[in-house]
C-alpha cells in the first residue's frame, strides 16, 4: 500500500512543479553531499518540496516514520501526546551498532555525567535538536524534515564520523497543536501567485495564533513549570538522556536577520557557569562560519538572555547542558517584503538547516570539552552544596494536601528529592510539623536547580529582562518555607517522597449530611462535579463543629455541605458515592444537624451555591495567554465547561443565562456604549463579573468597578527624565517596567474570597504597572499589598513605594450583582496555585459577597 502511495505521489510531482517555484534539494544542501537513493526524500513522501507549503504535523510524523522504517540509523518513539492527542515523537539517531545497544549507551552516559565514572573514548556527545516550540515559527519544524533526511541518507566520512561521535535526539515539533493551527492558516491563504505584502492575510493570523498550544499557552515558558503534557513528556525524556547540547529553533520579527547565542552576557542566570558561555561562544564560531559562507546576515550577544531558567534554551544550562537559542527572521507565510529585501520561506528553512548542520560540526569538534564539562558540572554541584551556608529548605503543606502534592510532584519530575520530616522542626522561628512538611536538601545532583526554584533575588546589575525575574515555586504554591542553615535540627525520613496513585477508599453510608473542607485545592472541582450531577450543595459562611462518624470535627468557613434533606434526585447518594471515591478530598459524615459549636446545619449562614455558567471573554484584542490560562484553570481544575466568546460578539449575545463573566487583560477600546450598558444591566440583575489587569481598568473606566487606579503612565511619572542621555534609555525603560516579580499581599481571612486561605499574607505575581487604589469604604478591600511588598525579582524602589498598600483584590455590590477586580493575573502561566483560589472562590462564592 505504501509503495502504491509513493508511486502516486511521484506521478503528481511533474504537474505540481509546473505550478510552483519549488526549490530542489540542491538549494538546501551542498552539491558535494551524496545521498542514499534508498532513503525517501521529503518530496517523495509529502508530494512537494520542503518550503512549497507549510508542513502539517501529521505529514511531519508520517515522514519521520518512513525514515525510521528505511534507515538503520534511526529509531522513533512516541513520548507523549498533546492536548489534541497529536503524538509527540522523538527520533534517536546514531550508528547502527550503537542504536542496537542504545539502553546501555544511555546508562553509561548517565553514570559518567552524574556519577563521575570514567569517560570512555567511544562515548558519544548526546545532542538534542528541538524545533518550533512556537507553532507559528514554523521554519524550524520544516527544517527538521531536511535534518532528518540528511542524518538518514547522507553518505561519506563526515556523516559516518558524526554518527560515530554522537547520539542525536531529534524532536521535530515541540508544539504539535500550534504547528497544526498555523499550517492550516497559512496554507489556506496561499495562492498560485504568492503575495509578499505584509498586509496579506497569511501574514496576519487570527486569534489565537499558532504560537501557543491548545490552551493558548507559550510552551517555551513551561519547561520549569510543567503544566502541560508536551512539557512533561519532554522533561521526562530529557532526564533519561541528560544531553550535552540542546538546540532550540525559533523565529523573530521579519525585519531581523538571524540570531544565535551567546545572548546578552550580563543577563545570564548567576549559577550558570562561565564555562557554559565560553563553550557557547566556541560553538557560535561554527554557525558564523557556515552563515558567512552563504553570505547570510546574523548577530549575537545584543539580544535575548539566559536569566529565567524555565525556557528551552536556559533550562538545559542549569543541568550541565549547553542550551542554544536560534532565532530566524520570520516570513510568517511564504514570502515577505522586509528591510533586507524579499525573503522566502525557503530562505528561513535553509538558515535553520545550516545552523543545525553547523551544530553537528561543533559537537564533533568539541566532543572532549563537552563530555568533560557536563561531568565537571555535577562534581562542582557537590562542592558548591558543601560550601553553601544554606543546607536546604523546609516546606510545610498546611491543610491543602492536593496543592502540596502538586508542588512535590513538580520537584519529583525535575529529579529533586524531598524528604518527609520524621520529627517536628523549628526553623527561623517557624514550626514545621512532621506529618505535613518536607526537607529539600541542597546536597543532591540538582543543587543549582533547587537554588533557582527557591530563588528570592531582588537586586540585579542589569535591570532589563527578556522574561520574568522572579518565579519562586514555593511562593507560587503559597507554601510556607524556610532556609535551613544547619541540618542538625532537621530530622527526616530516609525515603524521599514518591507520587502515589489515588486509591478509592472512601465509603459512605446514608447519614444526616456530608461535609468537606474547602481547604483542598481540588475541593472546588468536587463541588462542580456534584452540581453537574444534580446534587444540592450548600456553603458554610461561618465555622462550626459537628458530630461525625469519627467524632467531633471543627469545620472552617467555606466548607461544603450536602444535606440529605435537600436532595431531589432519587439516585443522589449513589452519584455522591461514585464522585467521592474518585476524589482525594476527604468527605466527613455528619450524624446530626445540631452542632456543638458555631452554626447549625440548617442555619441561614449555610447558603445555596449556584451552579456556575461562566462566560470567558476572548478573541481579538484580548491576551490569548491570559484567556488560555483562565480557560485551562476552569476546565482542568474546576471541571467547568466554560463558554469562550470573542469580544466583538458580546454585543450580539444574550447574557442572561450566564452566572459569571470573566475579563482578562486586553484592549477593550472597541466595546460600544450599548454593550457597556448591556453589561451593567446584567450585573445589576445578579451577575458576577470578575476582571483583572486591563479588564479591571475597563470596568473602572465605565463606572462598573467603583475604584480608582494608577495607570502605567501614572506610575512612570515617578521616574524623572531630566538630564538623561541617549545611552540611559534602556535603563530608564527597564526601571519603569515590572517584567515579572513576586509581591506580598495582606489578605482578609474573614472574606468569602479568602475561604481556604490559612495565612494572612499571600504571594502575588505581578508583570504590569497597573495598580488599584484601595477603597475608603469598608468590606471592599479583600487583599492589599504589604508595606514592603517585593518578595522576589526586580522592581525598582520607586515602583515598590507606589505599590505599597495598594489594592490587589476589590469586591463590591452592583445592584443585585457583584463586581470583583484584581490588579494582577491570578492564574499566571497556570502554575500560580496560590492566587488561583481567589478565582475559584469568586466562581462559587462570589454571589455571597455583601459590601453594604
């Protein structure tokens, strides 16, 4: 069948060539290279030459499978699946003898690098080639077709030496869903006569762009956070191999040329060794030579940085791998008029191929240096850990077991060991309970990564950041933690924490009522599931102590009550039992409605909870990232089928069926007065609107949110412009900006929006200079920044002073409805678990707020 398919494709090529300006393989490869005719070319499988069309992901996978079948140099495996169930494939490429013994090669490599065993002369350089983590930066994945063909089919001494000296791991598409979205878009608007006009539709994607994955997430920021299956699969395989070199192929604006690292020297992560930069510089000479030969323009060191350790080219640096970023000036289609002349998709692909091949030249030439560098990196980790004044970190779970386990799971995926305490410990005047705390020692192979994860740096020599400057994972999970300066007072178990599969062991009997606490991160999800199954649940607005089948138990405000006397569905108990068995949330059985302390089960303070129907405003003008993060949170953690509506459609749809409207960051200038009036009417008649960042600004400007604010322009006035020279421009703009830092906020623990919070402070992620002023009215201010708010990352003192004491969350009545606003994104990059509970509280308890 496959032979017939190939014959049919070949028969069509002559006709296709009459209608296309397709390049031949000679355009991409040196004519001196000989190829094995038994290996299928990309053209013979795709039906067109690489660059004629943007390759679809299914075509890309099909070609890689063909190569693996035909070449004894290549094996292919599926390492996971994207959200849309597209396979994540990884090719392993080396000489046939080594490929047949690849498991032993992998073990030998890890023992050499991580355990310091003797480096054997025949040890290969492990080289990971990763393409197009941003799906609309497609020249990478299209070049991967040619790279794979070269590795499978090239003949001669050079390729034989490459295969003898390396194991190449080729990831042809780091973002299958984004690549599929983009290829469909750009191919749909390609004519026989290709338009290079930047205004043509193929150069101007619809919302959301192919840059992101299914949930509109930038996967290049997810290497550390691991919130998505693409990242989790990749990191698992990364740690199985621990490559010496990892490449990350991107695109940038069309009027740029070509960039390869090193980036800006002053902006590397402090714990990345200088030798990493030196080796990157040596590898760069090979790229320069290859591009010089072709007359291509390029640059280094004047853009991009290696500070945030959660990107594809920086995560490797903290693991003894040389991570290298490539950025190609994009044509965002097939042809583009740029300041450097007419550029075609073929040109972009060729540059990515060229630097892929020059990477191979570099790793063969620098084999010895790369092998010894990684081994020395891990030996140095042990030395640095022994000299560090900090010996580790203790972290407490609090009452939220699911959130804590999510944190520990993240550490585990990064090969970081966390040991449960065997005895209560007092560290920095804080008590850490043995039953709910762990110790993360620095003396382990991931020393530098652990330091990075708990980083609280606030002072920097360079104030300009390509990405965030603070990302502390313990803060993001709102976990109490402390540095340990001496191990003597910390006793912990010998066995590190391991993830455990959920066991269905909760058995219920028909009692008066059932209650579960709101503390657990997955409690809102269980409530949502109950509501969707017709089970009536109510919320306790005040604490109480009730009799359970296991004795008296004190329940906090926010606890969820399922009373037998309220149920209408004849099968309610069977449904309840099924849902409880699948949930890790502990459900208590109440034997009487009369409580020993606090409100009774029939109290007016046990309020009805509406089944939410949420409208999420997206589309052109809104931030695809923040809309995606809210959608992901509601979908994955609350089990809510969110209605995603484009901003421009608000004027045409009936808002009455919705209980909540969520507005994220974006531009709302296009919203008409008629639509604003419609929104006001909906809120006045009982709707709950949540808005953050510029969504909150929009509500304030329209009088729906009763609050004043400081805009970015207002904040900037604190920075004088007198006597500035042109050379001061970058620092001036860097000082004004908050690229991404962590701030501390006070939170009113008595407010319904703070249900589940245990501490009266909460870390907030901020990457903007929009600030809400606190309300002078009582009961409106839910959370406000502390007097000295900066916890981690860069923020100029002038900004800190203006942020101090300002509002983070405001909530008030508006007619029969409620308005809730936040100055920042509660679900930043889907990993800011600490403030995401503010959003779920708004969804389930927002209607209970009363600011009068």
